[in-house]
C-alpha cells in the first residue's frame, strides 16, 4: 500500500528586537522573521506613540522597508534606532489647497475641494505616507509600501490615467498640470495634462532613471549613467537638445518655473529653458560658474554655491537673480534655500543672508 507524504509546515522563527529613539526611549518587540521592516516600524510606532520614518541598524544602514526581517539579517536581541517622521506641508502651485502629512503618516487637507482640499474619497488610503507632491490642482502621496494615492482635479493628476493606483514608486514630481512617478526599477510613468508635462509621447530614453525634477510645464530626469532626459513644454525646459552634448556626468538638477540647471561632477553649470527664468547662461562669466557644489532654484532665478563658500546668481533680477547688494555678506556660506521670489543663505557662523523680492 502506498504512503502519502503530507507537506510539513514550519513556523517562522520569532526574535526579540529593541527599537530606540535618540532620546533613549525604546520598546522591545517580539517579531516574526517573515515580517517586513515596515511592519516592525509600524509596531514600534504604535508602542512609542511617535511617527517613525525609518529603522537604522547598528552599522548605520537604513533598512529597506519592504524587505523581511530575515532578508535584512536581523537576529535575536538586535537593537535598531528609529528616525522620527516630521510633519510636512504641501501646497498646490497656486495655493488653491493644502495637504499636511502628519508625523504618524496620516494626511489632512483643506482649501478648494475640487483642487485637492477634499481628500475624503481617499482618506482610508492615506496612511503611512512618506512623501507628498502637488500639481496646480491636485496632490499625490507615496506610502511606505510604494503605492501612490492621488486626489483633486482629475485633469491635473488627481486621478491616475490608468484608473489604478501606481505601485513600487520611490519619487514623484509635479508640474502645474501633471505628475511623473519614478518606479523602483528606474522607469517613469506620468499622468495629467499633456501640455503640463504628461509624457504621453515619453522619450524612449526614460529608463534607468535615478531622480526626477520639474519646472511648471516640463520634467527632467537624471539617469544612472549621469545623462539627462527632458520632456514637456519646450520653452519651459522640455527641450534640452541645444545642450544635450554638455549634459554628461551630471550629479544634480534644479529648476525654476520655466528652466532647468544641471551641475556636472567637476563643478560646472549648464542651463536651458526660458532665458528670463535662468535658462540662458550666455553673458555670464564662465569662471563664476565653475567649482560649484550646490544649485538652488527659485521661481525665476537660480543661485549656485561655490567651493570657496561664495554665491553666484542669475535669472530674474527682481526675484533673486541679482545678489550684488548683499554680495559682501555672502561669504562663508554653508547652504542655500529659496521660495518663489527670494533666496536665503545659511552661513557657517549660524547667520542668515537673504535677497530677492
């Protein structure tokens, strides 16, 4: 008589993991090795009553949220440090509506209902959110599991073109009328208005993308091979053909409303798009645009931080493109920031210098 062998089931191993905050407060969790890092993070968040954005191991490595505890090599009695998630506020391009990502990953919104102020239809999906971006009349949020939730004016990206939520997404950028999403596999998908940058006829080179950047009506993608691909409204930076041969070995992208700037590995700057918005460097002293370490874009002007800790600016003179009046104070600069019409320089001394409108 034959014998039937029944499959054997082995329970997954449980381990004890301690998750600690920088304050010293911590919690010990009995975890299953089949749990994802995100699941462990959420359990720690419930216990510690604080929003947690990530978990870092003893070697200082941020653990990938969608991997299992077994895959990241956690063992019994391991100690992990938690990074706290801070609240972030997003606004549509014309400030018709606002969305606040709270520390616990939930989202509240207000303002024009049609333009994204009403998120009630997707509220149950807005949990464990890590990023929020806005177009002119809609919002798109990325959850920790890589799923994208969007709401607001459907013509401006409030509803995915395919009618489904995008998945496996790590970055989103928005123009006035559309969104572009970067998937984990380096491909790009977009939705919204075609004249707002929606890449209905996307360039075939949009593969192996590392990072996205957006002006008001165009997108730029920095690829793993350090080249750049652009699409959307030509006058707003969607056409980079006249600087294409220069867009090699790029390490950083920045944008104004209608232009882009790129930083090369050797510290040089390349710009394209509307000349009134910083897209034309002709007339600039080339020596000023060398040895650059950071680019920063406002609404219609750019600022660049140089290795000698000085700053050079170009674009709309009334909106920060002319920094001559504060040039003597822009020494020993540590970092640059901007809003729509002005710039702010943080100095190594702790001081702050501002210019623009």
